[in-house]
């Protein structure tokens, strides 16, 4: 079995992982096992998961509505109420079975309930496998502002079983691919090149390498004081664009990956203007992004609303927006200040 050891917990890969889960269930002797799902994962992932769960304890399934729009405190309160009604106590375990919303929100619910119960992440989307389920960030959105409420809390274990990827849409896979591109641009350009060349892509290898990178970064800087900020490459502007589409009633929501792919193109452009990031690489990144994702037309009239949302980015200090930019592939610079005029110019560049 392949395993990556994170700071306090293992990330196990593929079917053999379930034996490890059974082992900790025996050792920890949990009182009740809660499984957090949404309407998709209860239908498509739960039937794949449940035959692997060896336990004589009570199992309770808690279902929430899917989608970023439900990643909020109201949903958490609903889940806390259900756990309470079902007799949850400090010896309960919460298993999160789903995408980034389920693993982020579930980890947050577990780590606040009675000051913290154990949880296990079982990501079912590419995005949650390569990013959200690993690294100890848990939390929810505040209105449309992404991940504003949350805390660092580590799961007991993460299980990455790529069989669940057969249950998700092509659009979801593409959403997760953006995070792999991010690891490629900031840390290991081989990952970016593999996606660019798009030949004999081995999804299991891409996931494993992505988790290795995420873990290496988080081990060095768990609380995002420094190096971990590179994992936000493309996310500073990307989150603002994602939030803007979430709050715009006349626009279809973007997936997280679609928004941060735009963010990465724009932030490469800013890098070329402020640092030495080569212009031809900006074009290369834009071409790769436009090969994978539909072009979105960012309207000029929307720029000011997007800039307004940028002011809420979690990396901001004293009202100043801080970007992670690139000197080159694998060569980053954190805490870069960028004038509004250049941010606008970068969106115009994306639009060209
Ligand atoms: N998703 C970025 C991080 O975990 O730091």
C-alpha cells in the first residue's frame, strides 16, 4: 500500500487503505460513527464505501446539500444539531465522504463539536484528493467570501481511493486539474509539462505527486506563515472571481478550478510585469488553461466588484492585497503588492 505520512496522520492510497481504517476503528473504540455525505455522494460513493467499513458500532449517515453555496455556518449548525440529537459524544468519529465542501465543512464541524472529535477524510473528487482533504485546513465561507471562518485541524487519516473519480463529471475532474497545474507552476514543473503535453497521463501518479508536494510544503509551514502561501498561487484573484460569480444571479457559477485557472493566467501576467517571469511562459500557461477550460468573458463593468472582493483575501494585511507571484516556473515570490491598474490589465490580458 502507498502511504504518505503527514504531520500527525497518514494519507493512504487505494483499496488497501480500508484495512487501515478498520484497524483504527478497532483501536479507538469509537462510540458512534457519523458519515457526512451530500445527495451525490450518498447515491454514488456511499455504496462503494460502505462494504469496506468493518465495525460493529452504530453508523449514522448525515446528508447535506451539495455545492459551495451551502458551505456555511448554517449548514454546520444543522449538522451539529443532528449529531447532538443522535447522541454524539466526544468518542464519536466523523467520516467525511465527498468533495472539498464536505471535507472542509466536515473537518470544521468535527473539530468544533465538543471542542473536537476525530475525523477521517475520504475525498471523492480530484480537487479534494489533491488539495482540500490534506493539510489540515478546515472551514466554511462567510456569505460569498471563501473560507473566512475556519481552523487548522488534522484528520486521523485520509483515504484516497481513485475509484470514486468514476462518480464525478468531466467538469469536476477539470476543476481538480487546476490545483495540479498550480503545484506544477510553483513547485514541480514536470507536473505542468505532463498536463501540457497531455500524453499517457496517469491520474494516480499525478494525484500521488500532488499530495507529496502538498505534504512537503505543509510539513515546513503548517500555519501558512511563509512557504505554504505558494499553495495560494492563482487563488488570490481566482477566489475573488469565484466569489463574484457565486454572488451574481445572472451568471452561472464557476467551479473552483475554473476560477483559479483564470487567476493563474492573470497572476502569471502580473509576474511578467513585476518580476522576471518570461512573457512566453505567460502565453504558454494561458494556452494550456484555454485548452482545458472554456474561455470566460470577464466584463469590464465587473472589474470593480471583483477588486472589491479581493479586499477580503485571507492573506491581506493592513488592507493590502498580497499576491504570490513567480520569477519563473518553480521560483516564487510571496507577499507581492500589485497596483489595481495592473490587476485590471491582467484580466484584460486574459480576455484577449
Ligand atoms: N489549499 C491551499 C492550502 O491548503 O494551503
